[in-house]
């Protein structure tokens, strides 16, 4: 499944800045950053549950927020882009 993750982490404290970095690192393990606090991820249901669990343990539920958008199988028809596009197609093979 293709999901979009957005987050807003309160960074007014050192702990908040640490949470911000931790949330970004977790998301990077599952997908690619497309904007500062937005990640596109292609995961199966088990990976999605694990990702949400890891993020849930990381954030402060009283100060931070996360949103998960399930874009489905035909996401390419629902996503429009304008301007700079420094991302790669998550469906293409990645050669290192």
C-alpha cells in the first residue's frame, strides 16, 4: 500500500527537537521525504502497523501530531506535482 505521512512535532524544547529527529529517522526507514514533514511510503500491512507503533512510542501525544493518508493502489493517478521534484519513483528498482 502507498501511504503519505505528515507530522507536526513541537520543537520548543530540546526533547521536542530530539523527537523531531527521531520521527524523521523512523519515516526515512520506510519511505522518502518529499517535503520537510511529509513522507511517501510503500509498505505492506505488517510494515504499516510496525511503523505506526514505532511512531506512537516516539511522539508526545499531548504536543505532537501525526497523520496517515492511505492513497491506495492507484496513487499515481491521485498525486499531482508542481515545481521542483527531487524524489524518485518509489516503484522503480533502487540500484546502489
